[in-house]
């Protein structure tokens, strides 16, 4: 049965029971206006809901009863026992119809003309018997069963209706036609096997919300007690106790799950008012709009549902007002005249994901930049170079609005900051993506429940804390033998996690407690994701994951943003629940430093370098991003293969060589820098590995050596910058003569590549890599010069371009290339430190065929090959 019909039947049954009771009271107290008003409201609600659901017969019966009640309310008629009897008969008729709906899921057919005639007779004050009225079947069935329905059974004797006052336990008989035989069962009554009203009532039970809340609290205490028993069994090896605890734990989990289900409600109950909201806004704003809702049966905790009601409503209003463009704008853009707002809800792990998407105009980043500068939130230069993903976060600032005027719908700038605050208050996150001219999508992630959650227990300075499992991505340990490393950039700690640089926070620093002893490079790191950001959190120790009962913070602690609540662990210790959302918000400075480190702070590239020495040539440097690992390899493990040095390494054979081509040093352990190239592992043997530093690289002296990009001053010393691409092809090229790159062929082919990057260091680094792929490279420092080449008739087989550049960024450059001219179909690859899904999507929208991170040689090779294949296929 449809959920809406089921809910209606339940509510209607409750209302009819109340009417039965209140009508008998009204009969005893006909002048009680409050009681009469309550009776009228119930009847009116039943009638209105019937009309909404298209139950025409039920609506007519309820409407007739409502008309009579309205006569009482307006004072046109006095409340008499005869009139009350007719309304009670109407209630019985409604119950009869409801039984049919419950049985067949459709409104039963039937003739109610006798009932309507009796209503008209009573309202016209005609004598009884002029229009007889048959007693409905439910009353007769009650008589047969000996179960009074709150009044005496209808008499079968002819005669006028009794109108004298009576007690509450009695009601007057209704006049019926005389009959020697029992009346036949009405044609519209359901089959004998059908559900009765009592059966319908038994399907559901209404209980006060406070009772459910108290029950949830008791279950929470039971979970805490279960956790305490678990702690005891860890300390005492008692087999009987463990068996009993396992059984108790299973029962507790079943009870917890059952109680949680009583609190769960479909999100469609939250969406019920949104179609009307969209309709009203459509009329008010003069924009044809439709609302599409999917996933309405997704369930979440009633408490969470109530807390996200206002934020969700506000975002839908924003989508209608700011997002959906006017009909004229939509026609000009080739869109359908009616805008679409989509709501989608789904389960994702232990949380609910809600998307609010519109197909409107998208965020106007030019206006946002102007507003940001006008409000003094950043300088004009910073706003000009700020990526759109970071720029979009300003719409969550208090008082921020790009609306030209304040309307009754929006424009005051007091909405999105409240939305974010309310969502983060319940442990949720909100993120957005937007494309100019195509629309905006808000993605909200909220926990299923706030009562009992899974959390990871960690320790710092001998104190334990709980981190919600929902925000945890993974746990890692950094160290000498780990592939994950802690690095430093502009006084900020960074975590290298599988080719990705993440901001790194120390929980000890955040809480202001004692720092752990020992080298920072060896640490336990909890990788978290919150508010669309990933970051690492250094802790001293990690314990088990536990189900914890969330207790609200006391008022004295509510201003401490590092905490989301408190809980009690199994051993009775009270611990604080950390708030990853507040930590993510504190990372604005760290994010900027990470961006600067990635090379977006200006024309001189700020990059992490590995310094080493070999021979007497002085310090040398390679970008850390190109280094796979650093190893100390025993000299005794070195072998000879085809007359060359090699070592067995991770299931394969790794060639070893020195940068000057000389034989390996006769030392006990070799210091080896490991590189990876097209599936192969290569080892560069050096004398000493000095350090990793972050430096703004400006090549000051050129070099005539193929493996050198030139020299720069790093850490106060002249340092030679190694061209890793040329190093690999020059020193190790002979090892893999039988393997071919994706661009090699049996015949030499001269292809042209255009490299656009404002950093001389990056141009010098990437040019040899492109040359090793049989490209003749033309390198220019900015898109303006590149477009001059286009206008001069130059043609290229591939264009590799940076994104963040002065004068014109890479996105605008791609748009200019695709707008017209000779480069419309030339494959383009974006080279940038921004590799989020939103950046990739924007790049493709602007015209890039591929998108790779800086200093990722393998990714660049694959992206170039794929871009050329895609363009060839499209042609």
C-alpha cells in the first residue's frame, strides 16, 4: 500500500476515535464552543485530506457531516441528540469506506443517497421518518458481537427518533425502515475476510516523542554498560563471562537497531512542503520552474531530519532565486524555458548524502571576486589568482551576497553562513560545485543519527579523545620504511600521501598539550575528510573503534570549537569528541601554503627539493615529487646483469648507476634515489643525501650538460638542478631498448609540442620529458605569447599548459583556443597542482582533453597519449 494512503488511514482512524468520544461529550455539553471547534477541525481535516488524495466518495460523506457541524458552529442550529446521532452515523459510514480502502487499496463504490437525505432532513428540521436512513454495517456487526460502539444499537421498531436527553453511555436510535428480516449486507461492504478497523488500528501505534527519546537514552546507557563489560573481559580471561557478554552484546545491538528504527523517518516527510514552495516562488519571481525529487524513501533519524529542515529549505529557495535564470536568459542560452531544481538523497556508508542541484546560471565568480575585494576579505591580486573552488567558499561568509537588491526571497546575505553552521553543528559537511551557465550543485553529507555513532579512540599526552568514524579516511604511519612522508613547506607540515600533498595538523598543538618526543617524521597520522578538505592529524596512539553515546557539551565548553561533544568509554573515562569540521576550517592558512608550495605563488616556482652530493661537483637537487623512494642498499646485494650493476628490488631487477657514469663506490651501504619510469624502477647511486628543502627556484646559470637544467642558489649555496627526464633517458636508456614509449614507431616522426608555463624551472624540467617522447618543443612563458604563435600560423600536435599564470590563466587560454582559429582541434593537456574533481570538470568544460598534476611524468605521458587518441577518434 502507498505510504501516503497508509499514513492517511492511520490518522483518519485516530481522528474518528476522537470524534466518537468528543461527540458524546458535546451531546452532554452543547454550549462548549471549544469542544465544538475541535470537532469541526477534525472533520475538516479528514475532508480536506480526502480531497487531496482523490477519495471522492469519502470526501462527500465527510463534507456533509462538516456542513452540519458548521451549522452548530455558526449558531444556525442547536446541538440536539438527533443531530449528533446523524453525525455518528456519518462516522460509521466513513469507517465502512476506510475498511474498503484498507482491504482493496481503492475506494469502494456505493450509494450514500440515503445518508445525504437524512442529513438534509435534519438540517431542514423535517420530522423523522420522512427520509429513512439505514444503519451502517459496522454498527450492526458491533451489535452481533455484543460490543457497544459508544451508544445503544439502532432499533428495528418503526416510530419517531428518541430526542430526549440521555447519559453519555446512551445515544438515541436512528429511525429505519421496518423489516421482518435482517437487513442485507450493503453492497459496498468489504468481504468478511477483509481488515476491520481494529485490524487497521493494530498495524501502528502512536507514542509520544518524549517516550522515544527516553527509550533512546536508556539504550545509550545500555551501550555504555556493554562497553564497560567489554573492558572488564579484556582485563580478566573468563570464558563464561565472555560468552555471556557476547550474548548481551548481540541483544544490545538488536535492541539498539530496533529503537533506532522507531526514530527513522523517510526524507520525503521533509520534502512535503517544497513543491508548494517552488510553485509559489515560480509565481513570485516570474520563472517557470519544476521540482524533481529522488530518493524520498531514504530514512534518517527524526532529530537529524528536524535540524536539516531549515537549511534544506533555504538552499532550495536560493536555487530558485539565485540559481534558476530568467526565461529570456534560458531561451538565449538554448535551454528549456522551465528551470529544474533537483533533490536527490541516498545512503553512503554511515551517512546520508543530499544533493540540491539546479540547471541555472551557475555562480558568477567575477561578481564574487568584486565582492570579496570590496569587503576587504582579500587583496585584488589575491582574488585575481584565487582558484574558483576556494573563491566559492566565500558565499558561506556571514553577510556575503552578490544580489543586486534585497527582496522578500533573498539578498540579505544571512543565509548560507547559517546553513553551513547548522549542518556542521550536527557533524555534517557541505560542499558545492558550479559551472557558469550550467548550474550549481550543493552536496550535503550528514550522519544517519546523532545519538550513537562509531568513533576511533586516539591518545595525545596520555589523554584519550574520540574521532567520528564518518570523517576518517584511513590511518597511516610515517617513517623511514614507509612510503608516506612528512615534509615541510613555508613553516607548515605536509603529508605526502600517494603523490598527493595534504596539510598536516598536530592534535597536541591544537589542544596546547605536550608534544610527543622523538622525530616528527615517524608518526601516527589519521587522515580525515571534512568540509570538502582532506588533511592529516598527528596523534600519539590509536586504540579501538567503539560505538559511543554522544553527550552534548556543557554550556561552559560550547565556545571551544575543537570539540563536538563528550562521551563515556567502557572503562568509565569521560573523553571529548573531536570536531574535524572546525579543524578543517582552521586550514585556510595551511591550504594557502600548500598552494604556494605547488607553484602558484608567483613567477618563481616554490617547490620541495631533495638535495644530495656526488663526487666533487657540489650539491645537486631533484624535485621531491619525482622521487619514488630513498633506500640504503647493501653493496653485497649488487649484481651484474649484461655487464651493468643491478639489484633485486621488490620482485624485479633495478638498474643502478651514478650521475657521472663512474663505477659504484666501494662502501658498505649505497645511498640510492629511486625513480619510476613507465613501469620500470631505476636507482641513482649518490654519495650523500643531504636534506629536503622548500625553495623558490630561479635558474641563474645555464648548463651545457644534457642532464642539468642549470644552477640556482638554494640554502645559500650554488646548486645544480638535475633534469630527471634527461637523466633517465641518458643514463638508463640502454636498459630498456626493447620497450617503446606510446609515441615511438619504426620511422622517425617529427611532432611539435607547445609548452606554456610561467616558471622557467618547470619549462626546463618538462622540455626534456617531451623531447624524450619524440616531440620538438616550443616553450613560452605565458598564453599571450602562445596565441601570437597561433596568429602567426604555427601548428602543434599537442599543447601542454599551466593553469595559474599572470595576464591570462590556463582556463581562459583553453577557451580562446577552442573559440576559433587553427588550434580548435589540437589536443590540450592541463598541467596544474589543482586536481580536484571540480577542477578537472572545469578544465574539460573549457576545452582541455587531459588534466595532470605537476611533476608527474608518467601521468603526463599517459595524458598526452590519451588526449591524442581522443582527438583522433573524434575526428
